C-alpha cells in the first residue's frame, strides 16, 4: 500500500490479537495554501530556529523540554521519551464497548482506516470482529499512542472493513451551559413549528458527499487564475446581512412559498374553528293553532308520560 501507516500494531480483544495498520481516512492536500513572500524581492520568507542572544541553533543541539516555571525547563532526549513503557504504543486494547450512537459528535476528532496485515489468520479474526460489532451495533473503545500523543479511539465497522475515530477526552471539551444560557425555555408555537418542519421536509435529500464543494476554495482558485492571466477577478456576490429583527412567521411563510402542508392546514383550521353552538330545543306546534307543547316533566324512578 503506497500510503504511509499512521500507526501499526495489534487490536486485542481478550486473548485474540489482530495485527493491523492504521491509515488516515481524510486528506487536505487539495486545499490552497499560501506562503509568506518578501514583497520587494519576491522571494519566500524562511524561518530559522534562533536562540535569543546566541544565534541560530544547530539541529543536533535541539532537545525537548518541559517548562516547570517561567524560563526553567526539564530536558528530555528522544530515547528517554520513547522508553516510556506504554503498551498502547503497539496495542489497541478494546477495554469497553458502547452503543454505536452513544458517542456525541462533539467528541469525534479524526477518522482512520484500519486494515489487517497480509496474513490469513489475521484477516479471518478481523472479519469476525467487524461482523460482531455490526451485529451488536457496538463500537470498541481503547487507546493508541501515535506521533508522540496518546489518543482515545472508537473502533467501528465501516463498509467492508473497520475504522477508528480519535476522540477528545472529557477535559478537552468545553461545557455547553454558558454558551446556551440565553436560549429561551419556552416552546415555540405549533404553527411556527409546523412551518419550520415543512421547510426542513422540502429541503431533505439522501446524503451524498459528492454533491458538496468548498465555495471559498473555488473563489480563491478563481482569484489565483485571474492573477496568473493578468485580468480582473470575477465579481462575487456577497450575501447581505440584515441588522433588523425579522418577523419569523412571515419569513417562514415566504420560505415555504405560502403553500401549507396537510399538517399546517389542520393546525390553522383548528386554531380558527369557532366553538360549536348548542342547538335550541325542538318545539311541537298544534295543527289548529300556535300553542306549543312543553315536554312532560320526568318523575324520579319512572319514565315521563305524554299528557293525553
């Protein structure tokens, strides 16, 4: 495989060990990146590792240090750091399983493909683990150490194979309470909610990642092409942001084009429908006159009889 493995080791489940390789599932090579240029000369600016008061530092004189107080460091060599005995450096030990939809997206960080080593026994165990996770709708949780960092990871089935997602630790995530303090507790009106649901329904489609592209990247590419061709860049319409408070009901009605679904119509009809009126008592008119007979009074325990 041409790509360089991010991590190599084994997945361990109890007494079963599966040798695997882990490869990045995402890439950013296609994104535009800029360099800093010295405008008078047109040459690229380079960065040098310089020690204040000493000058440029030679690569062999550079070591890692941990700041214990301002300006004071404990120094470490690469060998000292590599000698730290963490089994997770070579083993992804599945220490727990959780429901597949239980991990909040807030904790997901970066995806990686997991492929088995070219070994028949390893491949068989790999497939068994993949199908067992899929059948139970679970993901496995463990740790790996890669590129000098320990990562909490979730192992899950993905298509024909397995993948891991590096996860953020709890102390790396801000608590949401302070950010949601101004969110009102009141529930929206049924009509507003119905209009919003209709708008969502109209814009709902099956997920297709190929249907999306980066508009900012495309605009940058257009600007670069214009510079190369020595022509004015194409004009880009920038959306106008209104400062005034909008009428939410009116905006939602305009968004759905004034057409209401059955749900919306029922909600509106229910709101406008007047209360049912009581029907007046029926009157019996005699043929020879206009005298109206009253219903006979009912006696307790007996049926009321009509007068002769």
